[in-house]
C-alpha cells in the first residue's frame, strides 16, 4: 500500500492521499450513519470529535511509513472538521 502513496521520487502522492482520505471517511460515516440518524445533533458532533482517527488510520495503513500515516490522519481530521462546520451552519439556519 505504501507504493500507492509515493511518487517515483519518493514524495507523497497528495492526490492519491486526498482521494483515499475522502473514501475512508465516507466508509466510516457509512458504518455509523444509522446511529447518527437517531442521535441528537450535539451528540453527533461530540462523537465525530472523539473518533480515534490516529488509531484507525494507522491500523488501515500498517504498511505505510510514518509520514504517509501522518498526512492521512491530518486529511481525515480535516474532512471531519469540515463536516462539523457544515452541521453547525445547518443548525444555525433551522
């Protein structure tokens, strides 16, 4: 899996990492979607903030180097924070 995230010069393939992060986040949300549909929105936000992304991404990318894992964790966390902002913005206008 490491090779899929490295360019020939050994630098991180950011488009591939971004795509992986999006797909991984969507997979995680698909697993908890039923819970979130029934939960209070504040509980959903708290839950999103408490997901152990470092642990989950590290387990998923066990063959990747530390730099790739760090980038992937950062990207997944950025997606989660964007989702939280979207939820909060939606709540303001309801």
